[in-house]
C-alpha cells in the first residue's frame, strides 16, 4: 500500500469511528500529508517499508525546523495513530513508531485571568445595541460554562433550558454534556434572546443561538475578534486574552472556589481527569487548604 492511500484510509476510519470535528480532521490530514511528503522525498513510497529510523528522521526534521515540542508531539501522535491503525487492520504486523519518542512537552501552567479581569472584559462589552447584548451573552456563557469556542458557536437555541439554568453542549467527538449556567449567564442570555431576531433580520432562521450581524451562525473567528476587541476596551493585553484563556480561567476559579476535579472535568468535557488536574497547580493555596482540612496531621 502506498503512503497516500494509507493516510486516506486512516482518515476515513477516524472520521467514522471517532466523529472528529471538521477542524480536527483537517489538522490530522495536514500533519499526515507532511509525513507522507517527507517519506516520498526520502525514497519511501510503500507504507509497509517504513522503519523506525524513518520516523526518527522525521522527528529530527521537524526539530530542525524549529517547531515547538508541543507541535512536534501533536504531529507524531497523528503518525503513531496511523501506524497503529494499520497494524490493527493487519496491513502489516509491526509498528515503526513503537520505540520512537517525540520531544517532551514543556510543563507549562495555563494562563488565567483574575475574576476582576473577567468582570472588566464583560463590562467592556456592555451596550444598548443588539450586537452588544449578544457579546455580553457570549462572554457570560463562556465564563459560566467553560465551553470551547467551537462549542459556543455550535449552540442552537434549542440547546438552552434557561428555566433549569442548563445548556446542552456538543464537544469533541460529538459527545454531549449538560453544563450548568449561573444567574449572570441566564440573565444575559434571556436579554439576548429578546433581541436575537433583530440580528436575524429577513434571513431564514438558522436555529443557531449566536448570530452574526447578517443573521448567520457566528463563526469561531468572529468570537476571537470580539474577545480581542473587548479586551482592548477593558485595558487588558489582547495578546493574553482569548476564548481559550477564558476557558482556563473558568477551571482555575472553580478549583480555587473548592470545586472537586471530577465536577470540573465533567463541566469542561475533558476525556481524562489528568487533563483537569493541571488546574490544581495553578492554585497552590487551594491545595494547602485542602491538605490542612483533610490530613490527620495537617493542622
């Protein structure tokens, strides 16, 4: 089997079995196309002929390009996943990535805004127009739920149950979860729903919760832009504020407030508790207080 065919079959498989979002599937395709190009340029056209030295050479080539360890690790994860798939499908009986290690990712703490900075950000979006009311609702929703930007723009009106203060969020792999909404978010969303039709105009209703000024579903890029715009208005450094930083802030503030990690994991939609545990490192004071309260000799 040639390398491009192997890549294509693997991508079909992961799309069907994992229900990958379009953006994730596209990232897989780009990473594996780069791998296929490297193998072709080094005289390897048959996927069954790939050796551990070939994979190690690819890691070395990525490193020489000056890519961040996290980027290299992501690309090698895609390569490893494809080769494991081919072994599972009995295309061949060995995995050339088994003994190859990607560069270690640096252990970095996620950035988080303070509660005051979040309040300033949301306050900067306030206004009388329908767009301003929408922007406040978006920021309040994201801060209440910890939703990813793609999850936020993917919401439909029917995903909200404001009477119960919850929303159904569809995350990675098309997995759905129920997230609670605080009073601030519920009030902001109710205000926005009262103005939403002003944005729809004469367009057919797409059913999307958050609409653009043209009555269409808001895009991920538009949310990034509005977060940047309001961060500047709030006097914050726009380079340090993003939808993902807002998500980190939610998790950090919940842990600092005493939330258990399992609850935070469920709200954020993390597949593994190990992903959520990073937020405990953001709040050493919280760890100490739990230790004092729980350890027999903590006093």
